[in-house]
C-alpha cells in the first residue's frame, strides 16, 4: 500500500464524507493505483472532475499514484478555459447533446422547450443510458453518482439541485448554453425537430376552434405531432425568460 494526500475543491466536497471536506487528508491506495480509481473510490464521479494536479502538475486519469503524492482535484470549469482540462477528456463530438436518466423527465422536457437535444424515456435502465451515452457521445444527466462511475460514460453531469428549475440552471451554466437556446424548435414529447407546415396540410388534425384562430403550425419530424401557438405559449415564454435569465446571471458573474 501507498499513502497519498487528497484535496477536493468546490462542489466536489458534496460527494465526500464530512471529515474529508474542505481539507487535505491522507488516504491509503493500492500500489500503482490510477488517480481516477482513487477519486471514484472516494465517491467522486470522474465526470465531475475538470482538472487534477499531482504534486502541482496536471495529469490525466490514468496517472499512477506513488507514496507521498499530493493530489488536488478541481470540478468541471464553466467560466474559464483551462487548457489542461483536455488531459482528462475530449469534448463531445456532437456538441451538447444529452441523455437524461429515467427520473428526469421534466428536466428533459424543459431542455427540449429551450431547443436542446435531450433523449429520455421513463423506462431507461442505467445500463441503457450508459450505452446510449457511449454510442452517441451524449452527456448523461442524472442525480445517481453510481451511474456516472460506469466506465462507458465519458461525459456526464451530476445534478445537485432537486427541483427542475435549479437543474435546468445547472445544465445551462455548466455548458454555457443560455445564449444558445433555440426556443420551441423541438418536440416536447419525443425530442424531434419541429418544422413549419401549411395550415391546409394539418387542418384535419387540429381542433376546429384552433383552426379558426391560428395560422402558423408546426409538425414534429419524429412523431408527427402538430403544434401551434395557443394561449398557453405566453405562459411558456415567461417560463423560458425565467430559466434563461437565471442562467445568464450566473454565466455573467466574474
């Protein structure tokens, strides 16, 4: 066995035991253990780590620890560009596309409302979420840290907030997405992309009262559901303004 010292910063302390938070502590390690293995053994998912320093030098997850090493672990950065973070992982090949676990249906719908690609089913198994993430290079959204420790998952986001508005803000701020929103461009039900269609083409699928009042209609390329800007849209726009406003305030903080 070897002994290394660890110090975790900011929200990473939420994953630690009370006696390990906000301080440097010694911990035994198997000889030649990787820094990734030890970080996860202490309860911190690798997806939440943005930079690792060992004895003051940036290292990757595969770095092998030696006796007396001093390890400093920092969270994923959202407000600054830290070049050494590339030692840990490459950015998702398809940009910020998400897969939400089976407990985050409302979050998935709100991300879709803002125009972001968010897969979700209420019967997803953890293994299925991990497989989708690996196959499509998607960011896993979850409050289950055991899911994020799965080796197939490269990109993930542990949500500290328990209520949906706070979760949306966490995602937007972490990935700096507030100004990238394309509101009302995705289907809330299936995540498909919406496109404008002539009124005459969908009139038979729209209630008579709505046909008389509205002229602009949209159809989902995935499930063919028809949308129009009914009276509820004003309430949704107010919700969008609150969500994006909260995220922009945090993104703009020095």
